[in-house]
């Protein structure tokens, strides 16, 4: 399944979501930016990654390489001319597709946030878990982190994953957008001014003659 | 000490020099504002004795995780499991003292690349 704004127009944007909890916190914001792009004459597509949202595949069976392949397949399926990848979703961006990486982060940092959420929750429950200890378990047999079942392969791949240095995508920093990233918030939120700015930056790049 | 949280100080990552105390203070307020979605004026008015964990309803365990992740990112430090105790999160002054100590001892030119 995918969230799609498609009127068969020439500029066609593949949107790759942030990963895990950040995907939920940013989904509405990204959808709002896509709505603005639609009004600007840009078609856009936000596919569900295998194992996420309405995908029927089990999340714990997914690998980073599998997600990269899925991103390539989606780019071909929708005939994408550009890509907008968000946060750790930047790790999946097809390197040859021009576009943008919005507030990119490494796989290690994405995992660290999930590991820390679990260790803090464990501490509150009176059990002692450490980031290092959990990492050892996760590398061997996978682990559920903040409600996300991450397989051993995915965990190990993410620990090493950094954005492709040769990619065709420009980086959009949060400072370019203004305000605080929506992924920092405890609840999924929406900031119309940030959505305006993100859509404007992308539309300018896609519609210039 | 009053710091205008609207000004967004940036630590020069290229510099081998540790950021000044006031820069850490301003960055820490900015991080708290961003993570907890607090009013800039409210965070600007925090004193050393202002209570954090257990006093700010916004600061639950998930927010603590986000707070630490952002502190690591923006202050270029690593927060170890052993660092986390009640004292460091009890007051703003406690958290600031922790952050300052970490920034001073952090290896220069830490890897903040993406």
C-alpha cells in the first residue's frame, strides 16, 4: 500500500519515510507536505515499507537490504523522477535518483534511540538493562525495541548503515525548515509552516525549468 | 543567567575547543524546548533549581530517551547507561552540570558525521 497523489504529471516524487517510531511521528507532516506538492503540480508516492503499516509481511523478517530493494522497486513502479527521504529513511534512497535527504541520520543513531527508550522503561520497571547488553542479544537473535520487532540481520545492518556518500541527493537540514523536527515530539504532530517550507524547497527543485 | 533561547547557538564542530559554558546552557535550553515542545519563554526562565523529571509532566520516559539522543547529537557527547541517575535529571542545574562535564571530557573532533 502507498499514500499516493498521482495525476500522471511529469515531476514524480518517491517519498521514503523515517523509520520505526519516527515514521509515526512524522507521517501526518509528510502527508501534509505531499498535499502541498500536489497543489504545486508534483505527483508523490509514500509506500509502506515491507513489514510496516499495511504491509502483511512480518517486520522481524525484514532486512535493510530488502527495504533498499523495495525502495528501488517502488521508484520504478511509480516512475519516480526524484526522491525525498526522511531521517533514517535516507539509508534506503536509491543513490542514482536525484532529490533530497531531509535531516538524515545513521542507522546506529536510530537504533540508539530505540535501545535507550527500552533501557529507560526497564529502569522504571526496576529491571536493569544496558544498551550494550541489549545490542549483543539483538545481534544474535533480534529484539523488540519500543514495540518494533527488529531481526538480527536488520539490527546488524543498521549498526553499520550510513548514507551513500555518492548519492545524487542534496541534504535538507532541520535549520532550513525552521522549528523543531516533528520526530522529536512524543505524539504525532503537524506544523503547517514546516510543511509549507519542506514542500516549497522540494517543489522549487522539481519544477525549475 | 538569562539566555535568549530564540538565538540558536551552534557549536563549531570543526573547532577542537570545547564550547563555552554559556553555549552549552543555551543549547541545552534549546534541546529541552524542542523535545518537550515547551514555550521558549518558560525554558528561558529555568533556573538551576527548576525541577525536571517528576516536575515537568512532558518529561516522561520516552521524552527522556529523545532528550538524551538530542543531547548526544547536538552537544557531540555520548551518554552512557551508567551516567543516568536521578540526580542528573532532577533539576535543570543538575542536567546542565552533567552536560558541561561531558562536553569538556568529550574527545575533540568526535564523529558526528552522517
